[in-house]
C-alpha cells in the first residue's frame, strides 16, 4: 500500500514538472508573463524599483533588436532608452491579453523606423537648428499661428527647450548637454565625469524622461 502511494505521488509530481523542451519553454513563458504582470501593476502604483526591473529585464533584448536596424552603438542606446520612456509613459494602455514583450518591441521598432525616416531630414535640435547626429531625439514644437519668420520660430523652439534643460538637476543637465550639444558618446562622457558607464546611461535616461514630461504638451514629434 505504501509503495502504491509512493508510485502515485511520483506520478503526480512527474506530471507537474515539464519534461520536454516545449513544455519547459511554455512554463518559462507563463512565469515571465506573470512576472511582467506583477511588475507592471507595481509600476503603475508608482513603485520605481518596478520600472528598473522592467528596464533590466528587457534592455538587452530591445537593444539587440534595434541594433539589427541601426548599427551605431550609441544611437542604438539612445533609441533603446527612447523606447522604454515611451513604453513607460503609455504603460496604462497596455492590454495584458497580449505579451508585454511583443508590445514593447512594437513600440521600439516603430520608434526606430520613425528615426530612420527622419535621419536625413534637417531637424531642430538643442544647439543645432539645421542638423544633428542625434536628430532622432528632436523636440518639435507645433505652431499655433502662421509665422513666416522661420528664424523666429527656431528661436522660440530653442528657448522652450533650453528652459526645460536648465530646469534639470545639475547631474542630469550636465550629461544631456554633453550628449546632445557637444555630441559626445557615452564612454567619453563617463571618462570625463569619472562615472561608471551605467551611471551615465541612467542619468541620460532620467534626463530625457523629465524633459519629455515637461515638453509633451508642446511637442509635435518625439
């Protein structure tokens, strides 16, 4: 009788544990979606560690996806950060019927396609009204009235963006200006400020997030 119970218990346990590769992958997928659901709910409740956990979980996957489209590492890092900022800003629109990764990859891909389309166009940037290597992160403020004086419009746009940048905490203002005004790459910024590369990336990410929140009612294209 005891042997029968052991056999029965063993059978139940073996049926609960995935044995084939397909079963293992299916289990991992379910566990990942459950984790995403918990993190998203926590993030929407204002828990900052949840945002960091999502970024850590998916950063490399998004980066690798975009690198296939844009082969310059610093630009890919910029686009990766943009994708997460946009995703976090729209997190309340996410439908849990779908995989979070699919939703995030779509945002990243669409943003990258927009960047590629705009890259060859003359765009307004922080200190470079004609062209900028980082034109993908250009804030374009819509005109509410007809204004024939384009230089005046450019000055108005520059002033709005500079005001927003000047209002940033110093540690964020410094890195965003070095990246976009001085056209420095991430490693050079880290070397000059004697900061870890990861800290520089985090500061630039946070600076862009703050700028987006400050300017989102004025921008036409992001």
